[in-house]
């Protein structure tokens, strides 16, 4: 039996009817998980619905000897997020793994991007992740076990025409980091991936090529799934982290802080103080990676609590 087996585990994968989500669902099933394949079946922009994509993936899994059931609920609304988790409980009696992959993209930037564009991205990427996570949470807590993989994106670094997508994907990072803290006492781990693959959302064709084209990078969805399976496995060693994956490369992304500049000597800080110490504020030597908000606050304010030499508490 494989070291990384999912025998006895039940996984929900959203947006699993095509591309990256399909690869996640197939690999988890191949490793023994029973999989709920969720996909509304809409367009890349989030319009319409179609039961066929989710059902096709289920048929592929079953044909390969696995177990799966299709689900076409819309996770962007609370009832839909609840329903997809309920489907796992109804069919398989439990939920162990939640992989949130569902997403849309409607290219737009300032000034033409409108509120509806932003709201729709947030609804699918961020609120959809929240809806399924919240629905699965009581089951995870009761069994004192759960693995969650949310999908962020290198798109959060910004493009001039992906404002809404970047905002929504950045939001999933905050969601995961806070959920991590809530889950730690209950054996629940929440991590993120930022995938890189030539899917339809990534600028590729509707159907991914089976092999590399001459002179072109080869970025199949299958190259992302292994790290998702690792993060979804019971042996996952991390919590609240972000990983990039694609084209054969895997790497950690992190949010860090410089040591910065500390104003000393009393008196008010001026704009001139900030400008005069700009290099120190931006100096990346000695940066640190906070584990959570309290860790950052402690590091950021440590100069406020440094004992003064000769004081009663200096050596306490």
C-alpha cells in the first residue's frame, strides 16, 4: 500500500469538473479517497451551469476503480456550501478533506472594473471557500481531524487587469491563517496552494494538451495535484502555509516583515524621520516571518518593552 494512502478518507473537491480541480479529485481517488466532485459547470466567467463536467470526472474515477459522486451545488451561497458537505455525509458518512478549488475570472482593471465584478469574484473564491469550510468545520471538530486546502494565486501579486481576482485570492490567505488558529486544538490543518497550470482560466485551451508543444512551457494540471494530496494527507507537517506548484516546481510563499527603523531618543516622530530612514525601513536583511497576528505584534512592539539598563526589572 502507498505510504500516502487515503483509504477510509472522504474528500470534497470544489471546481473539480475541469482542469486543476479534476486533477486533485482524480489523484485523491487514485490514492483511495472517496470523492465528492463538486462543480457548478459554469463558464470561466461564472455564467450558466452544466451537470456534465462533474459527472464526467466521476465516470473517469469509477472507470479507474475509485469511488466518487457528482455534486453541482453553487458554493458561492451558504446553502450550496452546506449542501456539498451534506452530500459527503449522506453518501459516505464523513468528511476528512476539503479542497476548495472553484473559481472564476472576469478580466478587468481600473477604471473600468465595477462593483459587480468584484462582488462576483469574492462570492466564488472567498465566500465560497468560507461557506464550505464553515459547513465542514463541525464535522472536523467532532472527529478531531480535518485537512483543508484553499486555493490562492500568484495573481495576488497583481496585474493591471486582474484587480477583482487578485483581491479575492488574497482574501483566502487571511481566511486560512485565521482558520489555522481555530483548528489547531482540534487536529485541523488549513493550508493554501497557488497553482500554475495552462487551464482555460490560465490562458490555455478548453482541453489541456497531453504533451508539451515545441517551444512552449508544459504546465499540466496533474503537476499541481501532488502537493495538494500531501497537504491533504494525515501526515501533513504544516499549518497555515502557502505553496506554489506547477511545471515541476514546488515552493513556499510567505508574508514577511523587515526589522525596520525604530525611532529613539524621545520626541515626536516626523515625516523627515521616516524619509531619512527609508533605507532601514525597507532593508530586507533580518526579515522575519510571523506565524500569526500576535507573533507579529510582539515582534513589532518589542522595542516598547525592552528593559532599561539599571532598572529594577533589567535582569528579571
